């Protein structure tokens, strides 16, 4: 009766009463088969008060002393969740990693993998960004409806912070493949396009630079993006820029953003400043008319 009363109080949100009732049960029946479950329920009640230190103490007892009990799954999850709230990222990661490895079929698997990836990302280290990749991909695989957008954005950010150009490209491509209406930071797209441009991979550069443009509102696009699309590679200018502008409600680019000759040389990349005195390709003039 004491055991059931404590559960009912916890479920009703009467956490202090539940703690008192379950403490009485634990003290009076230390050898009862329901002891691990009572500890887990008291831990949840402590968490609800909140009294995180006492809650963690109960979950730690389960983890250490009841390795084969079904309550272990809940203990790992609750312990990881509390450590997340306390910003103990390494502790959270360790608990969730152990949970998904010990109980791979747990209903919380997708959530745990996402939070593992997010935890590694929040460590803000190059190593952490690398370790975040696989957990985030697993979260998408297990529950794409819930985690596709959040995890994809983190994957793209991780690869960008690692300065892995091809890695960023792959994550962006997979995201757009999964969701045609995906939204990616124009700053990241511009950065990626610039890196491919400097590799002389103009096709790849154009692919991502175009995604960074706002054809219906050219002034909303960084001037440097138009520069890379139009100068000095005239082949890009004749194939890419006209197609972008053709979808715009206004064919005239805003002053200061139309191309390198309307931009301040100080705002241009070094390759553009060196090319400042070169003749403007004829096709680009047509685009600017």
C-alpha cells in the first residue's frame, strides 16, 4: 500500500508527499523486489521538487547496484536529463551514450542520439564538432520527422566550424535532398561558394552561391556574393547570373551591389582587387543593363 500510495502522489504532482511516502517504503522494505522502481520514482519526485542532487543520488544507486533491472533504463535517461539541465555536458553525454548502447531499442533512442550530438556541439571544441556528426545522423535516421531540421542545421554548423568544405557540401546536399524547402544560412552558403571558387571549382561555387542569393530582393544579398558569381570568371557570369536575375522582379541590381565596379575595392576579396583594371566581360554588361 505504501508503495502504490507513493506512486499515486508522484503522478499527481505531489512530489514532496511522494518523497516522504517512498522514503518510508525504502527504509521499511530494503529487500523488496520493487526497491529499484521505488528509488527511480523517488528520484523523479526529487527532480520535480526540484532537488537535483538527491534525484541524481537515487539514480546513481540504481546504476551501480541494479545493473540488470528494467529500472536501469529510466535511471540512465533521468540522470542524463538532469545533468543536461545542470550543464554537465560530459556527464550527460556519458549517460545517454550508455543508455543507447545498453538499450538500443529504447523509445528514447532518437532523442538521446540528438542530445548526444548537441552536447558534443555545445562543448565548442574541434574534436567535439567531429564527435557530434554520427549521433546527429542517427537521430535523423531514427526520427526524421522530428530531427531532420534541427540535426541537419547542427551537422552543417559542425562541418563549417571544422572548415571541412566537402563535408559541409555533403550535409547541405543531403538536407536539400530530404527537404526541398530547406533553409540554410546564407553566410554558410556564401562561405562554401567562396571556398570552391578559390579551388577553381566554379560549378560547385555557383551552385551554393546561387542558393545564397535573394533574386526577388537583390539588395538582401551580400554584394560579395554577386561579385563571386559575376567576376572574374565570365563563364559563370553568362550562365549563372542571368538565370538568377531572370527570376527577379527587378532586373537592376541595387547601387553598390551590382558587381565589382560598383563596389568599394576595400570591400572586395584580394583576387577581385587584382582584377580591378581588367576589362569587364561583355556578357556581364548585358546583365547589368
